[in-house]
């Protein structure tokens, strides 16, 4: 009786049915464990397969991988999958069938799976279909470990599978060659390299090609083919020629271990390098040493890759091509130092044994333009024996810098320093855990400055320097504005004595016309007239730090104020006010008065200042009595409209025949409503309103014993609203009246008893 391990316990094969059950149980166990391809748990796979956007997500991941369709098919074949498995997701056509677990496993083998793998967090952005993955390391404030996310940014380090192989490519089992003979014979053969390293050429026999370069292979083929085909020679008069090429490259199995996301065996192309192997393993972890990645072959270290050479200088000379059985070992991190502040690339960097502060700053991209290059601070952890609860755990090392480095071979070079952007940095040795802080130049508020406000074109704060004058400050503010008083300016200065709570000392300094910077080619000032001020001769005033300069405005200076007069006046238009006290009647007079058709009582006066809006004005009284309150002082932007006389009253709303009725003096609302057919059945008679020609609105006022109606005038409109359709609840009102009457009766009875 045979036994086979199927799942967690052995299963005895007593019948074919038992064998089938055992196989099904084994498959379920593999699926629940994630399988050999690194799939997530079965519940997560089932959830992803139910996602209707999964097909589009797979297509998106393949497009973002940077691989061509031929490269995808070649990698699928190298990993043991059918070449056409993902064809539905490589073109523009929509796939007809939903993807299954085999497609997800193939995507994982390609390194572009839209799910989490062992040791790596779920790519939530990809699962949601957003197409963007956020690296787990933060780029803020130097908390980013430089280089650890290079393999997770959607730029795969895949070899170029299309085109000819490099001249130094060595053949091996799994490669597929194409041999073409031309001339005396016309033949073509597809020749796979066997596991023993041979190719079998018809009529020629076996040829050993394992570990041969292309040049060596051609030499071998000239010898072997020449024995069978006499025309195959190296001479120019050869009657037969051959061409050999690699149709498909093999897949090598390498081992990537150490501080990587997915340590273990990886299937990569024979053209793959160390970077390809690291990418296939999901990249490095934050605890990896990027400066000493070892490649071991047959138990010996054959190469050491410093990833910083590739990331910082683009040097890939040590990124060698891997062979079957190679081991890529990523060790644990070594000495690290953090650099923050005014550098171009703040981050945490790996530091080699003999590298110094200058090497760290150079790796960080050097200083930013706003860096304070006088000194840097290095925060260093104290030895464990020197730490206690009463002392800090870090010490600060102040490192002075030199802006103008000395000549080569002098002091700084002797100390092992280097020049970075014209700044000499000493060769300070670094220790694990060091934190380098490069200060930035303080803002204008933190350094000496002067402030200029008032009648200048660009008021603000400007850096102060020794010998700075008032003229320099006005020039930085782009000169005085029109209307500036150039007779004198006021400067508020920091007081020498603050014992009495004094905040500033103010002084007045003279100015002259030389501060007018807008001049023509002849040096003459051009601009509006103003108050006279001295031509030249004002002494230069030297400013002190934190001075506050105020350029004064000319007394009573203002630009023209305009008002608009339209309608029934003889000369309508936009009028500029002559004085700040010009009134309504003055502007009407400048417009040559009203026309014969003007309706003065219907004036519409609108004020824009402070959003005042319409003002009720009695124009006839303002014209007749210039000192009356209706003769308003005008403000800029006032709008005056004199309408034409309209001898009609418009009736609209809830009336039987809306329209216009000729105005008759002395008649009220009832007259015009009756002329319009009377109130309709839905009219609310208590809320009738009248809009007069000047825009004023008055509403009918009804009391218990009186009814007061506004009297419509020419050009007015009577608006009759509809009743409120909401039914009224009279019960609360009746209850209130009943309670009031009961209280009143009780009071009367009480009074009669007294």
C-alpha cells in the first residue's frame, strides 16, 4: 500500500476516489497558505477576484511596468507560465473573461502584482484602482532613508529582452538559438541548448556551447559547419555563409537574501543584473546596507555593489550580470547619519568607514541657495557610559565653515576637507546616529531690516545694510506714488531709553524733488501737479536697523470723483465733482437742468459708497431750497436717474384685469384696483403695496378702526399679493382669547366684591 503526504496528515490511497479527495484537500491547503508563488491568503484572493475593476487594474499595472508585450511573454515563459496567459491585458481591447488566480500568480511572478506579498504592506492605492503607490518612507524633514524606495516607484529594473544579446553574453541551458545557412544551401534551424550544454545541428551533430560567448560560438561553428558544408569558410569568396542569433534567452535562478522584502530564490532573465534580482525580490528593507551588496558565486564574493554609485552618479559598472546559482546578499545597515535643514536632499544616509562630513553633504546634494554657510551643527549621541538622567544623551559639535576656500594643498586639504559649492567643509569623521543640521538664512523678520509704508508703489520690508539711506529705501519701494508729499517724511526709530514705556522715537526728515524717479529723456518730471516742494538740496538721511519710514500724502489730495446723471436732463453723462462739498442741485445745474418731460418726483438716487443703496430724495425741494436736507452732498459713484413723466398707474398681481390705469390726482388704491377689474378671489387685500416712480415702496396699513392707503403717483405700480395658501390654525388663538376673557371676568368679579 502506497502513502502520499497530502495536507497536514498522510493519506492512504485505498481507491481512486480517495486519491481524488486527497488531491483536492492538498490543493485547498496550498490555496489557503498562499501557494508557492507568494499569493495572499485565499480570502483576500477571493475578494480581489470579485472586484469588477480587477481586469482594468491588471492592464494598468502592466502598462506602468514599462515592459513591452514581448518582454512580458518572455518573462512568463521563463517563469513556467504560458506565453499567451496575459495577452488579454496587453492590448487595447477589453478582456472577454474575468482574471483568475492563475493570472494573479503570473502577475506576482512578473513583480507587478496588485496585492501585498510576504513582508510588504498592502498597496492600497493599487487595490483601489488609483494606479499610484505611496512609498512607506516619509520624505519630510530628513526621515527618509535614502535609496530604500527606489525599487517601489513603478520603474522596474528589467533587462532589455528585445534585440541582439550583448557580445559578452555566455550561452547556457535554456537558451534558444537560430541558425540560418545561405548560399549553396538555404537552411534554417531552431536549436535549443540542452541541459548538458549542447545544441544538435542536423547533419552536423552535437556542438558543446555551454559558457561560450558569441565570438567563441562563431569560431566553433566555422570549424564544425565547414566539415559538412565545404562552402562555409572565412574567406571572402565563400559560397555559403551562416548567421547565428539568440531567439529566446534562458531564465536563471538566483538567490536574493538578507535585508530584502522577499528573500529567497528568484527566476530572472539571463540578461538580468544585480538590480534586476533586487527588484524581483521586492526591493530592500529600511534596515538594508545599500553601500555593500555582495554577489557570491561558488562560495566566493565576486563583486560588491555600492548602490549610491548608481543613485548619485549613475555608475553601474559593478552591476554585473547574474548567473544561475548566484547569491545576492544584502547585509544589515551600517553607520548612518541624518542631514536636515538647508540642503537639497535631506535624508538619512549610509556612511562608509572613511567617509566624512563633506561626503555626507555631497550625497545630500550640497547646500541650498538659502543655506547659512558659516557653520553647521552635528548632534552626536554620547557613549552609553556617559549617559545619565541628569545629562542629555546628545552633544552638539559646532563645525565652522569657510566660504572662500584656501588654495589647494593648504590647511583645509590637509585636514581631509573638501569644497562644496565654494564652501570649505572640514573632514569631520561621522559616527552612527549623527544628525547634521544646516541652518537656513533667517527671513526678513529675523534679520536687520527697514520698513517703508505710505505713498510708495511697493511698501514692505527690505534688508538693511550699512550705509543705507532713505533714498535707497524709496528706490527699493519703486518710488513715490502720485500724491506723495515730498516736503518731508516721518521715520519711527527704536528708542534708546525705554524706561518710560516708550516704543518709538519719531523724527521728520526733509525731502526734495530728486526723489521723483519718473522722468522723461530730458530729465524732466512728468506727472500731475501738486503742492510745491523743494527742488534739490535735501541732505541724505542714513537709516538704522528697524526704522519705519512713512511717506506722507499731500493734504486734501485726491483723484477726481465722478457721479453719473442719466435720464431726463439736458446733458446726461459722468460728471467729475469740483469739490468735496458739491451737492445734487449743483450737478443738475451743470447738466443744464431738467427737460420738459422730466418727472422730478420720480428721481432714483443710488449710492455705492458702503453699499448704501437707494436714498429717498425730494428733487423738487432740493432744487427749490438748496439748503434743505434733500440737497445731498454727493459721493463718488453716486447714480442719479431722472425718469420721464408717465401719466399712468400700473396694477398687477391678484386682480381680475391687470394693466395700467390713467393717473388721476387724489385717487387712492381702491380706485385703480376697481379700474383693473377689482380684487380676485385669492387677493390678500391687507398687504397691497405701492411702488412709486423713485423706487420707494409703501404698504397699506390696516388697524382696528382705520385703513390708511398710500396715494399712488404718476409712474407708480400697485401690487396685490395672493393670500397665504397655508391653512390657519385658529384653535391656539381661540384658547388665548378664552383665557384672556376668563381672566378679565375674574378681575371684574373680584372688583365688585371689594
